[in-house]
C-alpha cells in the first residue's frame, strides 16, 4: 500500500503545523504568500485529513530554511479546492520569495486516519 500526499507541513512540533511544501515535477518546494490566507490553510488541512479547520500563521517559529525551491507564490483559494495546486496562482516556480514569506499553517480539528490508509480488498 502506497498513499501519497502532494502537500506536507515541515518544521513543526507535530503533524498539525509547519511550513507548507507542495510536491510538483518530482520535487518538494515551498509556497509563499504576502498574506495569511486562511482559505489556503483550510484546503491543506482538509487534504492532509486534519479536517477543514486551519489557519495561516507566521513561519518564523518553524525554522530558518532560506534554501529550497519555491513552487507557488500568492495562491488564492476559495477554500473548496481539493489541493493548493487547484487554487489560482502565478504559475509553477514563477515569482520570488524570502523565508519571511513562506506559508506556515496550523491545522485544528480532529486528525482522520482514513486519509492515510487505503484498504484494498
């Protein structure tokens, strides 16, 4: 069984928080935003099976990663998308970003193991 999620939260103290990374073209990369987009947070938390409750927060507590690919800049979500890549954005890898603009997310609600396990009969 191999379940893959194209998003993850890194640098947090647990699976419910951290800097947002998205997987595209075989590589993980960060997402940057000039604003704290809570709709983006809802999309990510739902995708990770952590319910639709989430909020975007300051990324500073989640590490000083100044290197790494930037995949998305300023994604604009309605909150109903199934993944951040479905949100309106400037294109893959376009735009510039500093670590102070990395998106960080804290998910709330209840963690659902169903999102992580698929049973094949």
